[in-house]
């Protein structure tokens, strides 16, 4: 919309821009088109737009053929957009974006986010919609210029801080252009900026533990004027050695270390719990025939290397809401690393039976105990990795103590989202889980009936 059209429309729908809601309406059509062009939208994309206002970006997004979900907090603007865009490719959600449940987006094949984030809650929205792991493949955001500079900052600058590193740990952030206040009605008090955020490649950075990294970074930037060695003395006892190996001045302050140096520093503080591969190599697994009759046992590497039939367990843990807990497999796993999997899963060791193994895996991976119920047995096949699998279910609301060498992260998901997600993005999952979920395949009411109370 042009400036005159915006003014007339606001009068017609009796809307006076509310400063506390960050309502500043973009009237530069060329800029709106430029923004949407950066998203490279296609009809295969599912676009989430935060704060669509009068639809300056929405129109160009719809012109691409993409599906658009617009989240608008102001009821009057939501009603206006519902009347303006009548295509079945547009959905308006009258809600606060901070309350939006991102989990549903995992069921969409490809998601991109557009937004002119209100200044007063921009940091909260940014952290919410970039929470890792994310179903979003691209973020194109209009932010207050100061915020845009912070998340895209480089080491050694005043803008470089804890927020910079926490965002950049998982994402690349590009500062695309400054946007003057004059392109908005009413004009905000400060300039804005446009940034593009995209996920990092899986192997782009060295191995790290995200929790340790975030703790270290926040502590390191807690007092910017202090030297890091005074802030992290308890975390890194041999500071001079760490500085020499990683390659920074022992007197350095937090803003002087680049992302990879922060990762290396955080890795020196934790007991190197990356031994899962080594430990796995020492495992001996029962080898069985096509009827699951025991033939003997062999080292794990030999079993996998020769595709011998063996045994495994999978446990599906549901909370009181009937939601399923999924784990994201660690990057250190020798098979299906970084893929989503059952709540807990693992091999039956030599000398174990299925029930003992299931209880052990639940304790080792999630740090809890629960009543386990057998659901079904899956035959060994290529899809299961030549594993005979007994599938179990349990009820537990957490919290869980995740085995970081095994699990990168985990979260509860509604079962309908899981089913749609498996259909939309099957490559996101370990094949064994896909087979188990197809066997289990319940609706919400079935989960409530099947899962025993803890």
C-alpha cells in the first residue's frame, strides 16, 4: 500500500497505531518487494509472517504461490486482513506471536519466517523463533537497528556479546541493509535494519556441548571490562595452557574471542563425554537368526559391519497430555546422527533380555524409571537395520536428565504433529523410529488409553 492508502485504510477501519504494540506500517512498496524477494519463495514454501499489519509483505508473499500464515495480535487488523486476502493459501491467526506453538511447524515440508518484529519484544521473539532445533529454514526479519547489529556482530566490536554468540552458534546472520524510519507510518524514533538468518551446515563447527557453551559465554560477558581469566577461573583451571592451545591472549576479554575459540574454550571445561563411540565399539551384542533365536554374540562393529541380525528396544514416553517425547540423536552417534528418534532406544547387550535392556536404556538415556508396557515386536529387516525390536510405552512428564553423549536435545510433541511430520519430512527421523511409529500409529485418545500412569 502507498502512504495515502495506508492513511485512508486506517481511518476506515478506525485504527490508530498503538505505540506500545510497535505498530509502524511499511509504505514503501519497492522495499516490501525487495524484502520478499530475498526469501526466494516458491509454491512449496510455508510462510509464517509475524505482525503483518496491513499486509505490505503478505501480498508479495502470496504472489509467489506460497502458503502464508499471518500472526496478528490486533483483532482489528486481523479482521481487515481476513477480508483483504480471500485466497485459500492465506490463514490469519489472531494471537500473540509469543504464545505461538512452533512445534506444529515441524509438520510442514519447508518453513520460512518473515517479520517486522515490534521493538519492545524483539529479543523475546527472536530467541523464541530461533530456538534450536528449529523447523524453520530461513528467517527474514526487520529489527531495530541496534538489535540487528548485535546479532550480526563480529569479534572485537562493541555490539559483540552473549546474544551474538548464542544466536550464531546455530545460525549464520547477515546484516542486509539499514531501513530508514521514513518508510513507516508513523515514523519510529530509530532506524531499523533487515537481517537474514539461516541454519549452519551440520559439520560447519567443531563439536560442542550447547549447555556448557551458553553457560560459559553468559559468564564471560557478565562483566565486559574484566579479563576472562578472572571470570572463568573455576571453569578453566589451567588458563595459560588453554590460551596457548586455542590461540588468544591470556589477558583477553570476552569480546576478543571468536565463535570457534569460545567453542574450544567451552570444550576444555567439560569432561570429554565424547566417548560414546569408543564405548560402543566395546559392546558385545547377541547375534540371532531370522526367528530371533540366539546364535552367539559379537562386537558391535562386527554386527553392524556384516549386517548381522541382532536385538534392540525402543521406548515411547508420553506425558499427561498424551504428547510424545522425541530425542534428537547426538552428533557423536555412529548411525543416524542428528536425526530424531524414539524417546529412548538402544541395543540389547549380550546376556540381557529385552525387558532388562528397555529399563536400562530408559535410565541411561533419560535418567528416569517408569512402568514399561510392551506394545509390539518388529521383525529384523533393512528398515530396522537388521534389528528385532521390542517396542515399549511409558508415561512420564519429566524432567529428564539427558545423556549428552547420546542425545543432543529432546522435546514433547503432539502425536498428530509427529504423524504429519513423519509424512512431510521422513528424512528427519532415524529409520527404526519410523517403523515403530507406523506400528504404534495411535490417535490422542488411543495414547490415553494405552499408556499406564507412572
